[in-house]
C-alpha cells in the first residue's frame, strides 16, 4: 500500500512553471511541509540549513526579477528559499553534544562517549577553517596517512565542506517538494537567481549560501513543458 501511494506522489510531482493565480496554497500546507523537511537525512545530524518562507507580498514581487523573471516566480503563490549555514557548524556541534549528554540514562555508555567525542573532536576537524587554508592541508594529510592501511573518509578543504552542506540542504528541499505533492500542490525548484540580491533581501550573513528557491502553487497544464522523459535506466542504474 505504501509503495503504491509513494509512486503516486512521485508521478504527480513535476516541475510546474506556471501556477493558477485563483487557487491559494493553505498556510498549513507550507508549514507542515517545512516541518517535514527538517526530518530529512543530513550529514552528522548537523542540520546546517535554514528555510525562509517568503510571506511578504512586497518581497515576493522583489524576488521575481531576482529569479530572472521566471514564470514560476511570477505566478508562485508561495516562495521558499533553502539556505545552507556552514558557518553555524560550531553551534550545531555543541547542540548535538548537549543532546547526547542529556540522554545518558539507560544508554550504552560507550556509545555516549563515542557520540560526545565525535561532536567535540571529529566535527571540529571536519569543519574548522582558517584564512590561509592550513586546516585543509592538515585534513588531507591525516586522511592520506590514515587511509594507507584501511578505508578512511577523504576530507578536504573549503570545496568539500560546501558540497557536504549543499547535499544535505538539497535532500531537505526534495522532502519539501514531495510533501507539497502529497498535499495536492505543485512546486518548481529554481537555480537561476541572483544569489547576492537574494542574500541581501533576506538579510543573510556572509557565511550563508543559497541552495535553491522553490516556487509553490496549484500547477496548470501550461506549466508542464511536455511529457516527462529520462535517459534509459541501463545508462544510469548498474548492478555490481
């Protein structure tokens, strides 16, 4: 039963680029979908993301040119901006550390110690940065020598960190869009936008980055640009 229902949601979810202006999206649909997005899988449970639901009509209008006048932005009933916050790694690591520390009763103490060590020692090694990139070099050296005798995660510098947080945020965005589809509405993820103007409009700090902007509404037939097609499965699915 669950498989059938999920297939219906997958089939229903299309990137719709023109929404019906006469059909509003209930606020509870967006709120519920954002709350579901927070349950998405993410690297080390760091949750280095923020979701900005654009409620202001004035700001929505400002976002249309910021999104390069895309039809999805022009006709969207709702706009949600998915943002990565790599700069909050220390705060999130401390939050995880404290959560583990609070839940010690009846728990395996070795697991508790492992969790505490992970967030107090390993996570700083993964995310710590310096102006000259020395930490990136240190990470590469540690991974090289540790990886000589056994499999070991290959940590890098700035680019590797960005990839990690962007992947996690994209997973949350996908959860959000599937939730929107499950509620009977449509969405369109937009990657074409002026990231500097969007950041300024939202008052985001230097360390924040825009992952994507998602337009939401009741889709129209004109909003679907032809049938859905994908490259053959045998070109992308492999058994090894």
